[in-house]
């Protein structure tokens, strides 16, 4: 990398915070974090390959050196007006704008042009630039907070709220999202079959809205059954814009795969088997629309911040995470921690980017019921088969459960919003239960097989749910929201009865209501204490 001209006096630096009261180790005279070399390298890549400006997510304000910010703005402007980009056109634009001297003239532009040995290095330069920019934002925020605390007079609660809000902004916790407001006429007039937010789920050319922008889904199954290859097979199909067993993307999608449990050889074997099985040899869409990131050591809020950058960098429309809890860093049995990760840190990433997430998750120890092992009786039970708090399932928009039935036979149940997925048997019959097996030709690939009559009989309860199951599946959200104060069993049964009637699942006896309550107490959604019931 060619040595750049010396940096001009800093005028956009963020002052480092002064240490408290006479501390001689004050750092206010230090330059804020920056990497002039990486900034120059990124500009060099963009000059050599202007198409990269469509991929680069950094903005001029992320660049610390004022000269680099001016050059970056010039590149973006020329790209926007469809003008050719090279050192001559950039020089002329800056000259016309009377900014050429500010960046050091043509000599400095020449240095920039030679600052990177290859345009392929741009992601590394951008990652470092964004990291330094984030550090400067933290310094600026914390400096402002220190000054605010010293000068504050008034209610300490107000100060704490203000500090928490500022810290939440810089550390990835966005301010409370007020959401969107709709009138009744807005809802009635909304055409769901042509919903532009639909990403996956089509039937006869109409959107079924199985997964829309910002939605999430679980793929739950035991360890070692092949969830990773199944996720990758979904990803390859969606990237190629092809239907998989009836599950259809709205269009060819850009698929980002984040995984922590397989090495490069494992991923290569899966990719080759899937390419062979789906007959996607030489498919250009796969080259354009799939990126695999194998990472470890990033967890919790840090992972969500990192994920946002990855999605924005690749312009991903679908994110497959294998498994999500490898990046969670929280106690899966704790509802409060599950809510913090999923709803406070992760949801804003999906909502703001519009990406759909499908994540792998593990089942716990098989449960016994009716003398049989690991045979859930209802779709509701299947949805809650994954380890951890029920909040994980409540958070997800859709849930799939992969069951091993022995002899290389597997059942993929669509346990939540299943009818919207659009899955079909080989004969085209709609289903919420796919019969699959691993390929028998030595490739790593999932094949669909016709349903076995015995399996259909065993799953009769799933297809014909009881009144209890029907009410639970339809949801009792309004009843749960009303449990702000403890209520008696009789009162809670009454509320469930009234709600069940409004969703067209009425019942008369109290036994059904009691069973519904028992279910939600068991999964931890409702808490029973002192003969009263409240929302957990």
C-alpha cells in the first residue's frame, strides 16, 4: 500500500472525555479512534471498481479524515447521476465544486488511487472503518453523558431515563418503536393476497403470508438429524427462486447463512449434494444470492449489532442461522432473558432491515406420554418441543418440527402457521406434515416421499384437534393481556369462554377452560400463586 500524504489538522475529531476532577491521566488530547489507511483503501477500491458503491454500506460521515469524506461524497454523487468514475472525473467534479484544494489536489487523489492492491479487499476496509466510527460514537455519547450528569439539576429518575436512552442508541438498543397505526377501514381495505411484505408463501400466485418481512421461524429438531443440511436446502431453493415441496418464495431471494457448528468441508459436502439433488448445476442465482458466514465468539447484543451490518452489507432478504442459540448468550429457560434477546435486540434488526430469519433450534430430552417416547400428540405440543422458555416459540412467527421416525424416515411438521407455508405431498395435496428422508445415493440431500398410511393414522389427532387444542392454536392473547391483576380460576375460565366464542370456538363446560389454563401454566405463560392466576 502506497504511503499517503500527511493528514491535515483534525477538525472533525470527537473530543475524548476528560477524566474526573484533576486526574492527570486525562485523554482529551488523544485522537479519536480512526484508520486513515483503511479509509484510503476503501476509496481506492471504489475508484477501481465503481460498482462496489452499490454494495458499500459505510457513509461519508463514517470516515474520520475530512479529505476522505469529500472524495467519498464525490464518488457517491457521480454514481447517482450515472457519470463515469475515474480519477479524472472525480478531480473535475471536486474542482468544479471548489473542493479540490481541500483534499490535497490531484497529488492526493493519485495516492488514493494506489492505496489498495485489490478491490476485493473492500469488505475488510469497511469493517474496520465502521468499527472505528462506532467507537467514536461511543466516546461522543459517553462524553455528553458525563457533562450532562455534572450539570444536571432535577429529578434523578428523569436523568436515568435520559442516560439509558442515549446508551441504548449507541449500544444497539433502539428507542421504543411506537409501531404503526391503522384505522378499521385501513384494515378492512388491506389486500392480503398481494401483500408486498410477503417473502415466502404463495398459493395460486397469491401471497399466503407464511413469512413476511421482519418475521422469524424456528426449525426445531434433535441433534444430529440434519437440520443444517435442511436449512441449506431451503436456502438454495429460495436463492434460486424455486419452490421446495410446495413452499415458494415470492422471487429469487438473497440468502445470508450464519452458522457455528460445521467446518468448511461440512458445508461443501452439503452444498454439492444439494446442488446435485435440486439440479442447480451452474445456476448463476446461487452464485449471486448466497453468502455463508461461519463465525463463533459473537453473542448477545453484540451479535445483533454485527448481524445488522451483515444483512445490510449483503442486502439479505432471508437469514438462516444455525443454531440461533449459539449466538444468544442467555439462559434459554429464563423468559425475561429470552424476551430481551429476541424482542429487544433481535426484532429491531429484522424489522429495520426487512429480513426474514429461519433459525435452527434443538429439542430437549424426549418426553413420555401414553407409554410412547417423543411422539407429540398435537400441533400445539410440537410447537413447544424446543428447549427453553415458551417465550422462544411465542416470539417466532412460524415453527417447524423435524421428527426422526427411524429407518431413515422423518416427518417435518409445520406446527405454527403451518397451513400458510403451502407445503404439499408429492401428489400436490396440501399438508402441514411432510414425509422426508436422507438421499440414498450417498449425497447429502433431503428427498420427499409419499406419506405412509400408518403415519397418517398416527397423526389423526394433529389433523383433527380437540376443542382445547383448537382454542390454544387460535390463541388467547387478549385473555393473557387482561391478566394484569390476579384472578380466580372461575373468573379466568369465564374470560376464556367469552374469548373462545368470539373466535368461533365456543364451549360450555368448565372442563375445557380448565385444561386450557393447565396448558398455559405448564408452558409458563400463566403463573398460579395463592389460588390466583396472573400472566408470567
